[in-house]
């Protein structure tokens, strides 16, 4: 129900249903478009803070250093599988 209307109306579809049930208020905020590498670099620099995690950029992989923890993510299943095997050795 509503599938084609939702696709045609986009965000307005949800807003219409919310308006009928609740009062909605707009919040003003500064928007950074991050659709290009240059824009992403600019917005990252704007939001940078001294306690942000240090993230090493890698192809298909991210590593976060947060205090004394290391969090690794990879979109490659074989890579992850091999890491788990290595951990168990």
C-alpha cells in the first residue's frame, strides 16, 4: 500500500503522514554537500574535532582507532574470513 505514491512523492510522502498526526517544526542548520571528493574534504575539515577517531583510508576497508580500541571493517568476505581464521590460530 502506498508503494508507488511513496516513490513518486519521495520525502513528501512521509512528511504528509507525519503532519496529519503531529506538529512538525523546521530546524535551521548549515548544510555541507559531500557529493564530490573536494566537498567531502572541505566538510570533513569543517567538522574535525580533537577527539575524533583517526581513520586510515583503504580500498574496501576502514580502520578506526578510538582511544585504546581498533575497529576494522571490510566489504570483502574472504578478507574477513581469513582474519577470523588468523585470530583462531
